[in-house]
C-alpha cells in the first residue's frame, strides 16, 4: 500500500523498551476510588446514587447530560462514601465533582448487564446507543464521546475507518501491549464500529517499532478482506489524527474541519476493545490499560487500572520511585500534561503516567531565538512557530491567530528541535486559552446585549398593551356614557 509523505515531524528517543517487555498486569483494587463526573469532552454526568448506597460493578452512577456527554459507571462493587469535590486529573488541579466509592473486595458485576450474541444484527443506531450507554470515549486521550463519532454516518459520506495504533509518543506502550494480547477482541470491536459507520474499508495503522503488534493484528484480521494493517514509518507525530489520515489516503483534512469531511473516521485500539466489551458482554467502560514508566519508576509496566484509582497507588504497585522524579506527566512527554499531585485519580483518557528524572526531562535555560528556522522545518502543520511565538510574547494574539494558531496541534515538535529551548508550545497554549477567554467574554457581552434588547422589547410591548387597554377602556366608557345620554 502506498503511503503519502507528510511534512515535518521529529524522531525523539522512544524509550518504549522500559515498559513494553512485560504483559499487562491487573492492578489490585485500591482502598478507595474517586470517580470524577467529568471524564470526557462535553457536559459532566449527573449523580444518580446517594451516599451510603451499595452498588455493583458496572452499575450506572451518573447518566450523561445530552448528546455531547458520557455516563459514569462503578468500577467495582462497594459503597458510595461521598459525593463532593476532589482534585481533577488536570494540570490545574482544580476540584471537580466526584463520587467516592469504597470497594467491598467482591468485584461483583451488576446482574443487569447483558451482552449481544450477534452485534452485526443490530441497526447502526442501536450500536451507537449501546456505545453511548457504556460511557465509551476516545481513549487515545481526546475523550470525545465515541457514539457521536459513530453517528457521523448521518451527516457525512464515509468510506474508511482508520484505527490509530501509531502510539507515537515516547514511553507509551499501552496500545502496543493491548494489540498484542487482545488482538482478536480489538479487531472484533473494529468490525462492530465499521458496521455502525457503514464503511467499506478499514485501515489499522501501526508504527514499525511495534512489529509484534503488527503481526498479532494481521493474524486476527486475516479473515476480513476489508481490513488492512498498514506498517507506518516511525516518526512523531504520526499519531496525529489528521496527519495519519493524510499518510494513509493522501487527502488533507480542511483547516478546522473533521476527518469525516474527507470520508474518514478515526478511532483508537483501546476504544475498539471497549466497544467489543460493551457489545459482546454488556460491560461499560470501568477500567483501562495505562503505561507507568520513566527513569524514576522502579518497575515500569502496563497496568489494567480501575477508573478512579489514585495515581499514587499505581506508583506504589510499580515499586515506587527509584529516584525522586523531576517531572510527573499524565500522558506522553511531548503532548502530556504536568500532574498537580499523585492523589488525582485515573480517568478514561489516562493512557500514561510518567515519572521522569532530571536527565530525561532535559530542562535547559531559555536563550534568545537564533532564527535557525528549525521549528519551521519540524512543524507538521506547515506553520511559522518562531513568528507565532514572537507575537504571542508581545500580546498580539490576533496576529498569532492569523498565522494559523488554531491549526496548531500542540505536538511539541517545534520546541523539541529548538536549540534555544524556547517553550513554544506553552506560548501557543497560552494564546489559545486567552483567545478562548476573550471569545467567551465577547459572546457574553453579545448575549447580554441581546437579552437587554429582548427585555426592552418586552417592556415596550407591555407598555403598548397597557396603553391600548386603557384606550379600549376609555372608548368603552365613552360609548356607555353616550348610550346612557341617548336613553335619557
């Protein structure tokens, strides 16, 4: 199969051997689980349980609010001990509404859970509904509700399902191990999603530094002629959704558009596995595989983690720290986010926990830009990072936006190659956040003005109605008086 070349990209040391050698291990249940109601893009779920209530594994704890949302289920059986605020799995560390669950050790599944013997007999809309009810979101880190993607068939002419098995971030190997160990289940989930989307072609892209995963997936997919396992060059950020699609089919996704605009939907192998579990066995998304790695971790590996498990419990299970880490990161080192503490819980989008040493974090003092244009050559989106950073520093955010800020995927390739160690991605993230804040303020002003105008129109209408009513009463009184005079 012909692959199409994309611009830019870098070759960071992948460090995958730290965690890829050992099979996935089941993490024992922690003493307490903290399950956030916001583990996805969209509106948070709404609690449907009370403190003191006993729940079973897989039981619905909080239904979704609207279409762009996802429900939350119990990761194990136990007792609800609290519904309140707890630090979020986010760099801000701000509190979010959270359900705290004390496991009873039985890990007893709900009796209400039932699977489907033949998911391919279901209508596409029914598959999407079951995926939504299972709380499945994009598990590559984006956490977009998967059912929304499965319903894109209603709005777009789709022809290809792409499974993003690139896993191009250094250190991370959770998808690699999942594809090696659960290839048949992953392929089954892929085929179910393809049935829901109505596509005729399935491409599973896996980088060449994962030969065992490539072989396992090829073996599992051998009986379906629609499926092609594509061997991708090892190049970061090959796992970027739009760049992966461009590599595979040679078509560029429109700026600020969706891959569905070119007839393609992209899902993650872990998402496919979750779809398999939900449709075949009725199991909602209550756990996920996470990579725990980095030079500071004593025994790196991949763990199957109940959602809501405090990250410190994962670290302790892996033998604790070999040395004091210089940085703690959720996700990969290129696009991951710094962790506020190890108290925060594992969530649906948690694909990795990295504890990096001083040598691995490679912190260097920032120097002036030398105009080498290395960042321009590395940018996979064809942007001008050095110009964008200059305007971001001076506060000229409108100019940064004109230069293509919203097309930046935040991959960090520019900062990786910068000899002056300029934190380019931080500038761009700041600019995006500030522009979004300004947009919200502007929208609030527009909405306030609209509401004020509507109120003024209502008050004017009320005054007109009062005047008309008064005039009507005066005319009626005059008519009554005239009638009385004529009678006399």
